């Protein structure tokens, strides 16, 4: 089992969106039983809350249901449990690097590393923007998730 954790600031828009997209792509690709997916935030601003309604609406327009997700903060145990801990932006990555035990530092990456051709290093935070920002997040995250799945097929999944 490969375990992947998506991380953003509050775990109410980008990271649960990535979790939902990844779950759908894994299902489409017949890989759902081989990869576990979760999401968390670097801060505890929204613990226990569902994803932002705008994130839920944007995801629902693409057939992804985020309504069952609840925000949580990353824990020390997550660093040991997950194989990939993927930050949405550099600020999140730096927070993860400060909190991560040294033996797990190699698990930390930016999600957009898996879609280098798009020219985005980070997934922009749509929280303070309009609906278009949430749509852009889905487009970027979906491309990166598909790149991540291809990486997993090459590097980690059985042929």
C-alpha cells in the first residue's frame, strides 16, 4: 500500500480537493486498492470543518463529492505513516520541513512537481478569491495528480 497525504494551510480547499481528485483518478485507473489518500493542514484554523463550499461546488461540477471530508491538522505520526507528503505551495512545504523528523524529510515535495510542463510551482490558494480560482485549482491539481499516478506506475506500483 502506498500512502499519500496532500497538505495545504487549513485543509479546507486545496488539499481536500486533491484528495478527492486522487481518489477518483485511482478508481478510474483501477488502482484504488493500492493507494491510500488523505489530506491535512499545516494549521488548525478549521479542524473538524467541511471543505469550503466553493471548493465543494467546483468539485461537484466535475463529479467529485468532497462533502464527507473534515479538516484536520497534520500530526507527527503522519510523517512516519505516509510515503508521499505533498504540499500545495512553498509556504506549506516550509512549515512541513520545520515539523518533519529528519528521517522522513525525503517524503516532502510540492504537488506541482508532478506537472512540470504547466509552469506552476505552486497550487494558488483560492480561499480569498472568486469561483474562477477554485476552478483553476481543480485544473492544476488534476494535471499534477495524473502526473503523480504516472510516477507511481513507473516507480512504485507493480506492472
